[in-house]
């Protein structure tokens, strides 16, 4: 999976881009990039999350 594919993946999140939880905020589908934008994540944070995802896939710590 490329970084662009990862960012375009659809997620089930609340309207503020946060992961599923038990709050009473409406849930919706949006891309990972849209969710990150709503959370206020900058390029540096997205890059760090992508690196962590790569390590997770490879089975590293």
C-alpha cells in the first residue's frame, strides 16, 4: 500500500474526523486525509503516522 492509497482509504469517523467512540456525535465516512485535516494534523504528523504504519506492517516496534 502506498502512502497515497493509505490517505485515500475510507474510515468510519465522527463529523470531526475522530475515531469511533461512544459519544453522541454523528458518525460518517470520509477519507483518512479528510479526517486528518479535520483533526488539524500537519504534514509532519501525517508523515510520522505513515512511518508508524509502515513499522506495524513490517512487524517492527
